[in-house]
C-alpha cells in the first residue's frame, strides 16, 4: 500500500471572507475578519449584517483580494491608506445586493485592477467612490443603477459604462466607453469618450 502524505498550509480554495464587527484592526490583520484570516487574491471580502455600524478602516499594507461585495452592513464603509494599494481581481466590486440605500463604499487607498482574461465587473447599486487613484490594464465595466465617483486621475485604459453613472471629478488618464450609461465630467478631461453600440449620455 502506498500512502501519499500532503501538508495543509492554509486555505487553498476561494472563499467569501466576512468583515468582523466592532473591530477597527487594519484589514491585513486576522482580527479584522470573521475566522481570523484576511482575504487573499482568490477571496471576496464581504461586508454584511455582521457589521453593525459605519467604520473607517486602514488597509494596513498592500493587499490583493479577489473582489469586494457589499450586502447589508450597518453603515458606510471607508477604506483608507494613501500609501498602500488594494488590488482587486476578477470579482471586481459588487454592491448590487446592498439592502440600504445609505450604504456606500469609499476606497481612499489606491486601487489596482488585476489583469484578467475578461472585463473587471463593478455591479453597483449602492454608490462607490474611488478617491485614491485607479490603475491597471483591464477594462473596468460599470453596470447597475448606482454611481461610481472617480475623484483622482484614472489610469485604467478604459472605463466602460453599461448602466448608471460614472462621475469624473478630476482629469482622467484613460478612455471612457459609453455603452448605455451616463458619464458626468466635472473637470478638464482631454481623454477620449467613445460611444459604443449601447449609446449613452455625456454631461459636462
């Protein structure tokens, strides 16, 4: 009989990792999360009704998550740290299941869109603000009725607006593809706005 021994050194499959309530530990620390293990690049970081109030949370150190999902936390979510980036993978950002109209997500840290084989999906019902810069090589595809606020230079090659609103408050470093949604531009912006098959609205 041949016995094959394997060593388990931690989680090896993707999971939803839920934010713990009442804990303002940096998000790269175990105590910030239910189960005591931070998300990895394969995992989705989830804010649900386990979180009973609004919190401003420090990213702590550069992190890579598979995505972010906002369901029904007890208040607004703010993730800070201007010196460290949060890389988001193939799951993008999903606030389509948010049960409170007042629930929103602000990413004050730099955000990097990981390179995947498809567009990076941002399905937003609750609003999302990216205030720390947006970088990467993939197309960010905005769907859902919510608004994506871009508060600093956008370096993603293309933000594709399929539905809802993208509001640009400073100059953009990438193209905007209108494919059924609306883009509001509140600053000087010399980058192209391409109207695709779905059409859309541009407001300056």
